[in-house]
C-alpha cells in the first residue's frame, strides 16, 4: 500500500522518532526490572534464611526445619538468585534502550532471554509452591501429615517468600509484552 | 545507511520474497506443534489414568493411589489438556504462516500466547515433578515417607507422564525462538 506523502525508507533513521513512543515503554521496562530485582532478591533471602527450631527436644532428636531439607526449596533459592542476577545484568541494556529507542537486535535478544528466565523462575516457584501446599494440607493417601501445626513460622516464611517470586513472574510477562509492543511499533515506524 | 541499488520500500510487498526463507521456519514450526500435541496429550492421558490399588486391604482401609489424591497431579492433567487444545488451535495459524510468510501481526500474537502457555505448562510440570521427587525420596525432617516402594506402578506412571510434558516445554522454547528469528528476518527483508 502506497500512501501519499510517505517518507522514503532510507530516511527512517534520520527522521526524529516521535518522542515518547518507545521511550515510555523503555522507561516502564526499566522500572519493572527494578521491581523484579527487589522481588526475587527478597524471595531468595526470605527462603534462604528460613529456619525454625522447636522449643522441645528429646535426647536423640532435635526438631528443626530449614529450607535445606527440601530440594524444591533449595532449587527455589538458587533460581531466584539467578533471576535476580539476570535482572541486574539487563538493567544497563534497558537504559541503552531508553536512549536509543530504535535498537532492534538487542530487543529481540532480550525477549528470548526473558522467556528462558520466565520458564526457569516459574519452574522454581511452582515446585516450591506445591511443597508449601503439601506442608499446609498434607496428603492422606500417602500418609504425609501437615507439618504447619508444628512448624508454623517456617511455613509462614516459605509462603511469604513465594509472593516475591510470583510477583517477578508477572514482571517477566509484562516485560516480554512491552518488548513485543516496542518491536511491532518500530516496524510500523519504518514501514 | 543507504546502499546503492536499494529497492524502494513501497515495493517490499511486490518483490517475490526469497523462497524457503521463512517457509522452512514455518514448516518446522508446524512439525514442532504436532510434536507438542502428542507430548501433552500423552502426558495428560498417562497421568489421568494413573491409578494403583494394592493387592491387600484391611477391613476398613483399601490401599489405593490415584492422581486425584494430589492437587499438583490434578493441576498437571488440567494444564496439559489446556496446552494440548492450544497447540491444536494454533495449527491452522501455523499453516497460514507457511502460505503467507510475510504475516507479521499473527506472528507477534503467537509469540506472546506461546510465552503465556510456556509459563503455564512449566508451572504444572514442575509442581508435579516436585511431588514425584518427594514420592521417590521422601523427606526425613517432616517424616514424609517415600511411597514408591508400595506404589511402584503409580510412581512409574507419574514419572513417565512428566516426560511428555517436559518435551512440550522444549517444543515451546524452540517455537518461540523460531518465531523471533522469522520476525527479525522479515524486518531485514523489508529494510
């Protein structure tokens, strides 16, 4: 479709890009990434320091629970730490996008990496969530008793640290969406 | 950058797109989606029919295990069924992409939907995986005993059905990657 008065394509990099079009998206991207850093860092610390020792003990057994006892919780801490580092590493790239809103290759790269990290974080968070659910409710057919009556603080700590992680999942979905919107706007600007 | 002998942009839709450039990607996309249908359907059926009754029983208790007893397994079945339906629904779109390799909006839409579904499937699969791990190994600090000694067939069925689901996760990652590659190639063709 040829519209009248259309710019030639070679000028695309010369014309002033409409202010605020992709800049606003990039700023929001940066803010979301900062939220993601906070969420995953909080989740990793909250789970990593989660520990409870019961005030009674027998001669042979001391009753304590810590996140290390559950593989899924250990995975959770590791995954959150990785994703937190990833967020920190992508913040410079996000700042570059604010200044150069025509960047294309790095946006696509960021979308792909975000997707991989989203999958990783979702895996860690939901594995931990299923254990937290089991700790709260137990399972009668396998005779796994709910342990939250005894380890109340431990359970609360574990449940709380899930919040930060699921917040970061929402951040990832928004960030990927923003990236796709920015890409499709760019192509409209150029075509 | 202006290169000599460059086509004007208005001709972009008229020039014959180099054959096989995005067509090959779209064909691979279709094949991967078919693999995904098989994987998730197999996983949902294998888990949904998973049940074991032990050959002994007392007067009051019959020992049986089925996927319904675990919330995470129920989630697993539901999620796999949803993702399987999603794969089936996107196959026509994938065929359209084979015929019209310049389609742009539908590709972006597909990438976003794929990302959401990837997150959903990863959540379901890893929640189930953490329960399967617990069933195999138990947890000493909460006194959850491993139940796979008694319910051997049940455990094997559950473990097996995870394979289909994790296969579909790989399919999603590949499909999203292919979509991003196709999009970036399109923009190169047009610029």
